[in-house]
C-alpha cells in the first residue's frame, strides 16, 4: 500500500504530534507500506529531504507557528504533496493545517483521505464562528476523521456531522519507554517529581510551580521539568517568590531516547494541563511504570484513574498539591502497583503495534478491503 502522510510538525522537533506520526509511519513501513511524508522544517539542523527504502521525508518552510506561517507551509507543500499523492492508495493528513496541500489529489484522483485531529488548539478555535466555517470546508473532503480524545471527536462532529469520526489514542514505543536505570541522582531524604511539558500556557506548568511550596513542606522532594517554552521567565520568578529554587530543576529540552531514564527516576509524574487531547507524555510515563498525577481535563481521564494515578482539578494549585502529597505519602509498594497497572494498560491498548494495526484496518476498509 502506498501512503502520503502530511503533518505540520515532525521530528527532530519534539512533541506529541511529532512522535505519533513518526512511530506510526515507521510501523507502517515495517508492515510493507511505501510512506512519503510531507512536513515542515522547524529545526535549523534538520535536512530538507530524507530517503530510504519505502520511506521518504520532505520538509518545507514554516516561517511561523501561526496562521500566516501555516498558509506559507501549505502553499510550499502543494507540489510535493501532489507529486507523492497522485498515485497514493491513501492520503493521511495529521492536523487541520496539513489538509490543504492534499486536496488536489483527493478531489481529482478520488484518493481516500484520512484526517487526524490531535491538537487542543482545535478545541479553542472551533468555538469561534469563523473558524467553524474554515473547519467545515477543510474537513468536508475527508472520508474518515480520527480524533485523539472523546472531547476532540465531539468537536469534530460539530463541523463534520456527516463524516465518519472515530477516537484513537496515540501509540507508544513500549520497547523504548520502559522502566530502566534512573538518570537523576536522588538527594538524601527527598522524593522525585518529574514533568515533561512544553513551557506554554495550555500545559499549566505554572500551577505545578505554585503548588510546589505546599508540597515540599509536607513531603521533601525535587521537581525535574523537561521542556522549553516562552513561560520559562515567568516560572523562574514564581520559583524565586516561593524560595524553592533548591527544589525545582529546569532541564530544558530532553531528547526522546533520554526520557525513559528521566521518567524512571520519578516517584510520580505530574501532568498539570489546562487543555489536553490524549497526552503522549502521560502514556510514556505510564509505560515506564510511573504513578501519575494529572489534571481532570480532556483525554486524561480516559486513560488514567485511581488504579494507576490520581486526578486533580485543572488550574487549581491547592488541589494539585493535596493530590500529589497524598500520592507521594502512599507506601512505595502501592505506588509500584499503580505503575505496573499503567504499564499493563499501555502495552495492551496503546502500543505502536496496536496503533499500526488499527490504521491498517482503516486504510484497507477505505480501499475496499485491498491490502498492499
């Protein structure tokens, strides 16, 4: 089977969408598919083109992560998308920004089109009347829409009520993300919290920082934050105001291959998001057998309950602190059992193999049951 995949973001950029598409594409290649990826070039050191047997990546300019930048990238992507998609069996666009370049092969060749909606940005934008009209136009040609949470699926139904819409959770490389030798040296008498979050408003890291003063008074611990973003200066000020600089450690961007050792260092992993689809970061931590403390928002309650973690009110540092303190005060064996339950869930339902199997079934159904 020949596939064209378009995505606004792709490695070496770090993030949930990027990893989802990367692992899916590599899994499809292992299944014998020919995969062509058309994406953006966001990292200065990334190559314009990558080619190997059955797999190619082409990166086009993205001058900004905003509407003008998306439009420029879509226009630049038109020619390679047409070239790769003209004889494709299936076209798969990840994120609404990646639909426009594939419309010509979809409309003129009648190639089946799948669109996956990942981002919580979609949830905010779909509330605006103008954007609802844009989304209706962009998603109308889709034969199937996949959404990475129930909340996103419901939002898609508002703008594409006649299109088949299914929920699908991100997949995790469970061979990479598994419990291993910790990379963080524990300070004597302190527990370890880890959060792998971009430092942007929607990820709610400031509420975790605001909660840390209360947490360290009850349970001596250190917080290790992996991520970069525009909120860093504000977070530094919040740390200084509380006088907890000895307990909060900013690690910057951490490469994917190093995350399992960081996660394995944690007594608990915290996801304090204000909005969230299905969190790849949460699934990665669960796959490493870590107990979770997550905000009760978006797709997080769909994958985490009290058997593998705890949930707190989004945007409420007091409730966050209370729930994290309670989690850290549980017996070590109880937290270990929660971690094992998280790993069991991920390997059974959200592994890369399971993700690829589901997508192959979707593609074959759209192609009338034909295989490769």
